[in-house]
C-alpha cells in the first residue's frame, strides 16, 4: 500500500537551476526564510548535480555547492551528508596503520569529498570510494524525466516545475537508462577517482580490504540495532583476516566533534582494538545481541 504521507513530503515545486539552488541554500540560513521555504516543500531533482557540473563557477565554489546539494538528498533512511575533512582523527588513525599496497575502502562517502584527506595522504595505499547510491538513473519522457534511485529502486518523476515522488519501486532498471553520477567533480578530477556501489548490509567487494572506514552511517537515528549488527557482520566478511574496521561519527557532543572505534578481525570474529571519544555504539556492542560477532 502506498505511503501517501511520504509521497507528499518528498514531492513539491521544483526548479533545477544553480541560481535558484544558491538562493534556496541562503534562505535556509535565515530563520524566517527557512520556515517559508520548508513549508513550500521546495525540491531539487537529481538533475541539479549535472547543472552544477556544467556551470561556470570557480572550482572551489562548484565543489562546495555540489556537496551542499548532496546534503538535501536521502539514501534510504539516511541523509547523504557530506563535507571535506570531517573525520580527521579517524583518517589519521587509518593512515597510521595502512602500509604501501593496503586496500582502504570507505563506505557511505556520498559525493566523496569526505575522503579527500585519505586520498591526499595514501603513501602507497589504495583508496576505494563506495556508497549504496553511486548515481541516479533516468529515462526521458515527453514532458519530463523519470528517475530511479540506485539503492532502493524508488521511482520519481520530474514534471514542469514539479517533482513527484511516486512511492513505487522499479522491479528492475530499464535498459539504456541515462546516468547522473554523484561523485563530486573535484574528487573525480583531482584524484581520477570513481564511486562504486556497495551496500554495507549485503554488498560484496571485489576483493577483501585491509581497512574499511564506515563514517556517519551506523547509528540508531537511522537504523535499528539488528540492522547495525547485520552491517557489522557484512563489513567483517569483506575484511581480510587481521583487517580493521573503523566506525566513526561526527557530532558536536563528542570531544573534537568526532568519535570512532576500531574492530579487528581475528579468525572470523571481531575484537575491539581501540576507541577515541566514546562512540555511542560502544556500550551496545557488549549486549547479548552482538555476542556471536565478537570474541569473548
């Protein structure tokens, strides 16, 4: 049965222009204007990412605008929040452990700017960027465009001046669909990087990683504990034995605005190998729910 409330909340007036996006983002910074634009349920379709790519703004402004647009979108239950250099403590700890030839996989990177610290300081390690939604697919219609979300198959329509979330999902994606990539142009151009699709709950990497970073994904605001356990188990399956999983979160409640913990894989089980600033999940990991994942 369609979720009509969700359909209404995710639909609204739409104008995919860089100028209007800048106006909208500026309005969100002013309390009175913010109330108005949110009440109007103004939306942007995935086309805005290609509009930003094609615009003639200076490179730095284009990079920032792309990331700010990304923060307006969701991937399943989670907002695709992103910002450059947001996890410096975790990145420094990862780079201290990664040797030449190590494979570092960062999950849930959204547009990839959050991984620039790793990409700039790899020292011979390989960094692979992944997200459950690496792109949007689309098919052109006579009076608009039909979009398909890569992570959950959700279907939406862009009509003249209106964006409509249908509440339905695609059984399979259409052959020959167009593609709107979600990797920030700055990351693509500077590092010749690419964004690969990977689902933390069920995905399989092409080869097992030495280090996996999972930032700002696994928290109880987005997922039930059973889902978090499923993600940890799957990420562990994608690690080499003796590989490390770094789980981090950015929040003002933590010292330095960041907390992380490290799980090491030993003989197929996980063990806590370190932590900084008391990540909120640490207390949960000792509960009976997670007992079969961890070494006694």
